[in-house]
């Protein structure tokens, strides 16, 4: 039954990623992978907030599978990040590639830590 929850969350997460990233690219342009960066940072932040909150709820394996593995697993995308970074490198856009990799990793870690801090406050 957990696989059904993962699949449902994944379907919604993939559509949400496509919609949000597309919306961002329409406004910011495609010179920099702003859409992927935004969904990955938002997903990292959400995971940081939700996992500690879900961990204190007994018998919530279905909800955790739906949200963390399903929705957020499909919403965030390491493969797209890797592809976009490789394309920037291939196009010899060294500064943009470096900025993208550093922003994705550094801000991704900062986002999940910020999420942990918020969930810690909510659990008090």
C-alpha cells in the first residue's frame, strides 16, 4: 500500500515541479536555471520542515511516504540539476555553471537547515 502513496505523491510532485519551474522560466528567462534552482531549494526547505514533524507522529508511514518520498522526491530533481550544470559547462559558461552549482548545494543545505530550525520551533 505504501507504493500507492508514493506513486500518488510522485504524480502530484512532478506536475507541481513542471508548473512552478515553467512559471519561473517564463518570468526569469532561460539564461540561468532559475526554475530548477527554485524547486530544489523549496523542496529542501519543505523536507527540512516536514520530516522532523512527521517523525514525531506514530503510525504515519503512509503520510511520510506520500509527502517525502512521493511528492518531494518528484518535486525536486538532482538529474535536471546535473544536466543543466553540464550544459552550462559544455557551453563554456564557467561563471554561471559555478554559481549554479554553488548556489544549489550551498543554498540547498541552508534551506534544509532552515527547515529543521522551523520544525524545531513548531515541536516546542
